[in-house]
C-alpha cells in the first residue's frame, strides 16, 4: 500500500520537474544525484536518503516542512501525563538570566 506522503512527494517532484521542462537526467545532473534516484522519488519509493532528497528538492525550489499532526495518536501524546519526572530546581536557587559566561557578544572564543 502506498504511503500518502511519498505519493504526494512523488507527484510534487514530477509536476515541478515538468513545469521546469527538465528530463530526469537533467534534474539529476543539476542536483548532483543519479537519474535512478530521481526515478525512485517520482515513483514514490519509501526508503530514500534524506540528504540526497533535500538536494533534489532544493534544485527544484521545493522544501520539506514539518507540522504538528492533529491525528488521534498525536493528540494522545499531548493529553497523556508524562511518565518521566520533570526535574525542578530548588526554590532557593536563582535561575541564570543571561548567556553563559564567555559567550558574551563580541568575545573571542579562544581568549585567555
């Protein structure tokens, strides 16, 4: 069964390549990837190297974006109390208010 994400990705890459009037080989050459990789993306292959995919998308002027899902599984993660304890600093210890020492703007990294 096809994954909706890979199906959508394949369609977007094919459409953009067609809009730019590029062959798969032309796109591969421009992106520094193999023509076979372009074919795999356009066929919706589910196992791809992310760095290579990003190079291909960059060449086409496309980008991947992440968004929070509103599916039941994602909502369950938000609504379930965490089983891991959250460490709280003691109330008598002040929290730092600025950047750590030595990271002030304009300071050199290797300053003695």
